[in-house]
C-alpha cells in the first residue's frame, strides 16, 4: 500500500503544504524553490478587506461501489486508516462534504431504489420504503466520517426514482409521472427522516442528477426545467417543511454548458430554490458567476467532477483538477466535490450492462490483491482541504496577468489558506503580500502547485 505523505515546512508565519501524488515533495523543495537574488517577484496580494462566499468544503461520493469497496474489501485497520486520512482535519485531509446518490447510480453493483416493486406494480403509500440497502455499507461509513469530522455535510442526489414512478416503469430512461410528483416528494422526506434517525442529517438535496442526460444503460431520468421548478416549488419543499426537515434544495445538478436551465428554474421557483449545483463535463465555470449575478443570494455548489482516462497524461490530469478547483471557487462555489470515493482496478464496480468505466476514484481498492492506493485526485483535493476549512470566506487575490492561478480564503480561526498553481511554461517567482507586507516568497516551477497556510496576525 502506498501511504500518502503530506510534506510540510514551517516558518514563523507560514506553513507550506506541498503534496505530490507520487508520494514525493513537489519539484524544487518542500517550500518551492527560493527566488534568485535580484529577481523581481510577482506580488500576489491577499485582500482580507474583500471577502466573498462562505465555504462548506471539499469532498467526494460514497456511491454504492465506493462504500462496498471501502467497507467490505479492506481490512478493518486499513479502512480505519483510510477514513482518518480522508476525513480527519489534522491527521488527514479533512474532507467535509459528501454527495451521495439516493439509490443506484452508474457506480452500483445492481439496480436499486428505496421502494422497488415488480413490473406493473406500484406503492403510492410508500409502504415498502426502506433504506436497508444503505445500512450495510454507506451509513456506517458516513457515521464514521462524521465522527472523524463533525463539520461534515451530506448532500443527496437521485439518479432515478423507483421505476414505478416513471413513464418507463424502469430506473432507466423516462420521466417522472405527473401523478407521482407528490409521492416522490414524500420519498425524499422519508429518506431525510431515516437518515436523521441514523444520526446523519441531510444538508441539501438536488431533485435529479444530470437532469438533461438520459443514459441508455444505467439509472437516469429526464427532468425538464419546467418540471423541476414545479416539483421543487409545489411538492418537494412543502413536503420537507411539513416534516420539519431543514434540508436545502439546489436545482439543475448538471454541466456548465446549459445555464438556461437553472435560470428557468430560478425564474419559476426562486423562493423555494436555495441554489444551483454544477458539474464540469461541458462548458466553462464562469457561468456559475453569470447565474449567481442574475439571482443574488442563491448558493453556488460544484457537486461532481470525475477524473478519468480521457485525460491520459498524469501531469495534465493532476493539473486539470487543481485548475478547475481554483476556478470553481473563484466563480462563487461553496463546495468542490469530485466523484467516487473509491473504485477498483477495473474502474468499477459499475451497474450490469455499463461496461468498463473510464472514471477514476479518489483511492483505488484492488479487489485482486486487496491493496489500497491513493490516486492523484486525493492529493489534488488535499491541496484545498488542508488549508481552506469549513466556514472560511473566500477572499480576493490579485495575481495580475501572470499565468498564475490562485485562490485564497480567510479561515474561521483567522488563518489564511491559499492555493497557487503555475499554469504557465516558465518559472514564476512569487511574493505573497498580506496587509502590505511580504508574508512568504518562493518560486513556482511550471505546473507546480503549492498550498500555504498563513498564521493569524495579532
């Protein structure tokens, strides 16, 4: 098992966290190469007087596949060590957001919902409703994660309702039947109540994962913007309120390339929609800001982005996550959530009929050897979650037109967490400036990323 190493070197005012998915310090040194004498550095100014969104944090998903691999395929000692490295704020990287599918997704060992019925039968009173499936692996891991990090937030998103609620009578394809809007809202409320009884309050729901994509071979459903607005406004939010459930509802939960969808939902159901959830598989992150400007006060969240074999060179894959994470935060998101917490050596398990996936988990659990590896996604997330904590306020950071990508936030304890990435083809000498004075200085080589935690000033 390759053990993740968090390289640190502390100065009087700054703690530098340089992480490499190869298990080695990033190029140059643990603090980045020192600037050459006489070289004029780039002044990167941290603007504590200009604060933006409060951050919930960073994380991934306990899909059925991920939970099964971690809970059943690892020894108890290895699992406990992994969970600590994932969720503990000091001993690990302190992940603080988990976005879980409600029922089967593409990454499940089989098709399931919380109220399955034989073809042609229905259960409008939800007499068969049960979260027993989740009690085997997902709930125990969520409880363990919450114990390790009490600030953990749970988001929940369905890929499909039970088949009997849909026009196809199947978890594949179709739309939600108009006469099932009310019972489907009750289905969400029952889920929230059952999880609350397990000590796991749901922080937020989305009504449908990837509302405009209807996969032909795994659970999914078309939910047009007009239908989603009606469902949230007239059914889902009233059902949650009736049971005293304070969970937020975020609309859309799909790619950046269709901002017209969340705009339409917000236009029709603004009072009942708490925010918008985004994915990275199409479009550009700047649309997060565009939609937020149209509806000020609505939250922005990034709820899914998977690494995978479509970004084959190692360096490009790592840089892609860092680059996207910085842009996602700088365009107003309160969260940055990747996809599967774990997958196996074949990028699975996936639902029957899916074939071999090209996705990559945060960690790899090898079912053949029983070994555990930490993928580059773990280290990329760590760059953010080690220095930017839940409740932090993102601040303006001035880099000029330099090729340097950066984000920073003021943590609740007064420290500042900053993530800086050299997205150019030349070294960049950096001077981190705080309150008019240099707080740190180093050189970032091309493609290098460094995270800095600056101590609270008296």
